[in-house]
C-alpha cells in the first residue's frame, strides 16, 4: 500500500516506525522545512533512500504520488485542512490528535469521508495499549456491572524548552493547551469507556506557570454521562520536575480497575467479583514503552490498513476523534462561560478561547 507522511516533527518518528513495521510502500514525505525531513529520515537510516520523494507542498505531493494512505502529523491547526484535501482526492488518512480544532471541521471530515467512501482514523493509539484492551474486554463482557464513576489523571511536565521547539505550541489557533495537546488521549479513553454519550460538562482551566503561552496548563472537569455515571478529568503540564503518571480509573458495582504508568500502559488494580484464572495474568501487567506515546501507532496502522483492504470502519474512526475533541472543547467553553455546558456541542472552536488568560 502506497503511503506518504505529512509533517516531520516530534511525533513523526512513531509514524515511520509504524510504516516500517507494517511494510507499507513509503513513497513520500512532506514538510515545509526541508531539514526536518532529512533529520527524520536520517533517524531511521532512510536519508539515502532515493525512492522516498521529498515535498514541501502537500497538495503537490498528493497529486504527483497519489498515495492510498497518508499520515498527518503537522501542527494541530492545519490537521483538518490537510485531511479534507486528502479526502477530496480519495486518499485514506490517519490524523494525529486532535483531529481538528473546531467541531465544525470535525463534522465536515466525517461528512466528506462518508460521502467519498474514504477511511479516516483519529490517532488515539493508546486504545491499543495491552492494559487498555484488557479493560475494554472486561467492560464489553459486562464484568463491571453498572458503572458508578471513573476518572482520568494526566500529570505531566512540559517545560520552556519543549514549547521553544515549535512556535505553534500553546497557541489557540494551532494547538490549544494541556487538555487539547497532552491530555486528549486520556480524555478519549475516559469517554470511550464510560459509554460515550455525555449530558453535561463543567470545567475549569488555568494558566499557572506557562505565562509565555496563550493556553491553559491545568484543566479540571466533572462530566455527567447519559447512562447516569459521572467522571472527573485532571490534566496538567505543571508537574515538577518530570512526567508523573497517566492513570485511568473505572468503578462499577462488580469491578474496579486502575490503569497506570506514564501513559495508561500498566494495570495497577484489577478486581472483579467473578474472578477467574485469567485475571491473575492481568494483575500487575506492565507494558514496556520507550516514551509516553506508547507502542500503539503500529497497531493502529495495522488496523487502518486492514480496514482499507476489507472496506470496514477503522477501530478508532473519525467519530472517536470528534468525540474526544468535543469533550475538550466543552471544558473550554465551560471555562469561558463560567457555567456547565450541555452536549452535543455545536459551533465551538479552540480559537474562541483567544484572550482567555
């Protein structure tokens, strides 16, 4: 399957690993800064591979190469624009999170991809973590019983050096803050596990230490789900001196699970009323990861390739991307208005927060 990558920044290396692990035909790479392409390819010892064409204009690349699948790993603010161009040209896409920066753009990606019969996957790769998959399996088997509540805690560190690497970081137009960039994976997992359908969100955000940014460095929220369950969200980049944890809790009448580690990659607690031999394997499960992005990109790519070949929906589809984005934007809107926000959310964008701090 012919593949091309757009955007060669920090996360792009995970996409290249996934491309190589899945034996895709790596046809082209695109970045507005040529040196970024060379640095990335050199990291994977591909800089002397003449079969990988280089472009600084993604439209030219799509038209000349006509790839079947494209990975979009640019700054967040142009994800939707690039995705829509690819979709209009019949190209399947994997879009890094967040899928878009506005509800309108996310809805348009869904609408046009369905109209064109193109596959879209939002890159929420942590859904493929071994620990997450085990939680999901137990949930789908009904082992939790009625859900009481859940929570996600993303307690990370991002310092000045991180933001200085790219000017777009921490801006409302191109990035958003801690919730939109760092915490959206955990927020996706929480919504997915808790039943998806949300009634109301009350959120508070602050900019405590990162005064050189436009956006928040701490966000907290209470979420009321339509199934009666409630949840809390805590997401921050203010933890001194380094990343502490990303933990997901799920509490039901017959089960309690806590996923921990740096990025929900370990099972810290696994207790069920109907415990069997299989459960012993899950207690204390740890999935080794080299960074907070985990190992999920390879699995996500494998799923999307299979979805294209068998004409089915990807496991993490465009609706998943929209739902995670909607929850973040609902927290933002609640902060801006100082009151709870009802879902579904219509017509709100990250840029609407400009001037908040």
